[in-house]
């Protein structure tokens, strides 16, 4: 879906990488901030709440002024940028207690006193056609010079997205990490006997529900282009796999065979779905055409359960869960068919494989002493399996498209909630919701 | 300030896409109920009187039939057919001896009533992966399906499906709730 339009780059960056590296090295020496940083996210009507705990290995001190908003735009864009950067764990966000336009002179000495190494100012203006022109400038407060800036044009409905885009540009400029603030997540909520498939901004704000049903919905999975969701719905009193086009609401039951149909996973080219079908008794893995479900061909042939397929990013390998060896473990096999080899060994229950976007790591669900955690395995030779989470009621890990975060379902106070952890395990974010139980997170792709 | 036409077009596309996004598909409109087929509706048998002579009104006799659901052995609370749930032990997918009689009764009924169809719904407790639990629930329903098939029930009469952990009978998180949910249900269509 198109977002705000990047219109012009207004500055030639004077950013010096050597200076920044020196700055980063200095920051690493700073003592780590302990404790919990709690943030109330977004506008007053927000349905979600995020609590962040822990901090990254380094934290860049950044001051973000209020954006001059003569247009009275109904969204505090600077607040979106602040909360995105704070939640990333990579920034210590300083509120400079001022509102400053991108073109106004900056009092760098005062910012340095407050500990800021970088600074953001900006403005929001209304255009004649009703859209908004959002401008910001990012300064190196040490060098006292602008290092980036941009003008974005967005309709009112996309003002939050404009803030996310600015945060993406800032984190990429200052850390080299590609931001995921403008990506979306899908998840399922259950309130009473009503199930909703939801799509929201990465921070859980801006929730829309493309599907509402009296029957369960599980296993949402984003198409690689971000325009469709495959999922399992029980609306026909049995599990059936649908592909749902978000912009139109069009739904196609792509796998509705006798028995159970589940666990859809997209091939990287978006043309094929791997699914679990039960045409010959127990769950086995098949490939079908994503558009219409045609051309079903069986990929695994075992006398055991084979399910939860997922493609490697290059599309050549399929990871899946199987109990062919006596306990449920993750296996891999060529996506064109062939022999499967076992991947996980660290426990008697390792399921729900998810491959990182660079193909190097595997996130999965692992049972230890009767409790369920998100595990991470280096897929290189001899890579160990580590445990990333600690509450013990985890499910359904999902990688962010930059590979830096894993979102998963867990429980809090007897309710299903969502959490995200940085892959180094240092920063965790909890999303709680007024939507009731929230579960089955699936992190969407980068938007192009 | 000049505005690029591309920007305007893209914004228009955004607006259209957003307008389309807000249309949620609702699934809770109840399906209309159709009353079709022979099943329950009474077949009015004519009871002709055999008397000679011609009493007034006797040319239009009407014999009343009262539908009695308890006559269908499926609805007889004393029949083993009234039992529709088969419970399994933890991590087990074999039908315990105490449920053999139930399975045999349903097999006999389905063999005798070739038009009846049954869906076997497998269930699990809530622990672990939802998709793996769906496959485990299928393993339970499949065990019952095989038992029925081995007793002569036609494949076309049976479908084994799984609800996994999604439709728990008991919503607690203790062992008695878990045991209640390790179950396959027979749902006649």
C-alpha cells in the first residue's frame, strides 16, 4: 500500500562516518541504564499499550523537538518518532521541552547540556488539496550541522505512517539498521465468542480488522508483497486455508480438502503456498498455487505428523515440524522434494520454525521443563540453540523483516498478549490490548 | 511550489486503498436454515378403514403421526450412540477399551444408515504450538476414523477433522481441563 510520498531531499548530508563511529565507541562506554522505561503510546484513544524493558547494548542520546504544527494536524508526529526510537532500545530519547521548525536556528549548546548528540526538529503544514507536508531536519549536535532531512506528503490518515517513516530514516542514518517502524503486523484477537483478524502498525496502533468471525482464526501469514494474508479459518466448522486480499476483502478458500487444511506459508515469489493437508490420514505437507489453490502436490511422505512448513528466504529449502523421530522436531528438506534432515536437538519438543530474513537464524518454540519458550538457533555449522524468552508460555514467533526483532504470543494475567524481543534478548516490548486476548502475531514485510 | 503529478496520483491511490481497507468481512450472519429431505418430517401413512357401509365423513380419514425423536436410536439416551465423545490419555492417540463399545455402536449405526454422515472432530489441550496441536487433534480423529472404517463404515460417510486447541470444552488450565479437552467428538451432519 502506498504511504506518504517522499518528495524531495532537501539537504546534502554533511555526515561524517568516522566521527559517528567514534561517537558510537564512546557511547558503549557509558554505563547501561537499568530498569524499565514505560511509555504510553500514541493518541488518547489508543487501544494498545506498550511497555518496554531493557536497553540496547548502545543507546544514542537524541533530542526530538515538537514539530511546528500551524496546520493543527490531528497527530503529534514528533511523539510518534519519539516513541518509535525509544521502543527500539537503540536510543535514549530526550524531550528538549521545545517546539522547533526544521528551518529555525538551533541552540546546540543547550542541547549538549541536556546530553543530546543528535537533534530533530520539524514542521507540519497543510497543502491546498487537504494533505499535509511534513518536514524534518536531523542535526549532529556535536558538529552543529544538519545531517539529513526530508519532506513527506501524506493524507490525514497516513500522518502516523509519516512519523514512522521519519523514525525509519533516522535509525538507518544513525545506526545503519533498516527501520521497521513503518511495517505492519497481523494478529488475531478473541473477545467473548468473536474472533478478529487484525492488521496494525508495528506498535499495535491504527488497528483495522479485515475479518470478523464467530469461529477461530489462526496462522495468519503475509504475502511477500504485503497485500494479502493467508490464514486458517474455522468458519466452515473445520480448518480451511484462505487467501485474503486486504484492499478489496476478496477471499479465496485455497485449501478446502476433505479433512483439515492448515499452516499456510508463502514462497518468496508469492506464487506458491506450502500447506498441511490430511488427505491420507495424518498431516502432510503439500504445495498449492497461491492464487487459486490448484495443482496440489504432496511434498512429504511420512507415517508421522509433518506440519508448520516455512520457506527459506531463497525459496530453496523448506523447514517444517515433524514427529517422525518420536518427538516433534524441526527438519529441513529441498523445496523441490527429497530427503529431510533433522535441525533441532536441544529439547524433546522443538516446533514452529521461522527462518530469519537473512536465512542465518532459526526462531522456534521449545519446551523446557514443561514450559514453552522462543528459541533461536544459528543455522551455520555447529550453531547452538539458545532460549530468548523467560515467561514460559510462549507461542508463534515471527521475525521482523530486518531480522532484529522477534514478535511472539505469550500470556499476562491469564490473558493472551504479544511481546517482541530483540534477537540479542536485551530489549523486550509487551503489547497489551483492549481487544481482549491477542495472539498469532505475524510481522509483515517492508513496504516498497 | 510545484507539485509533481506522480505525488498526486500516488496519494489518490493511497486514499482509494484506505477506503477499501476499511471494509471488514463479517461472518456472523447465521446461515439460513433449510428443511430438505426425508429425515425427520413425518411420512403420513394412510390408515384405511375396512368397514362396509358408509358412515359420514369416513371418505376423508386422517391419521395423525407424531414425530418422536427418541425413536431415532441416535437420540435414545440409553443407547451407546448417545455417547459422542471419546477421551484420550496424555500424549496418546489410541482408543481406550472403555470406548470400544461406543465406537462399535456408531459403526453399526452408520453401516445400517448409509445416508448418515459423521464428522469426527479431534481436540487437544492448550499447551504448545497451535498448528502442531491441530495435527495432534487430527491424529485423534484419524484414530476414530480408522476404527470406524475397519468396522465396515464407508469412507464417504466419515470425515476426520481437527479443532486442535481452538474449541476447548473446558477453558481451565489445570489437568482436569486438559483431560476434558483431549477428546474426539462425533458430530452427525
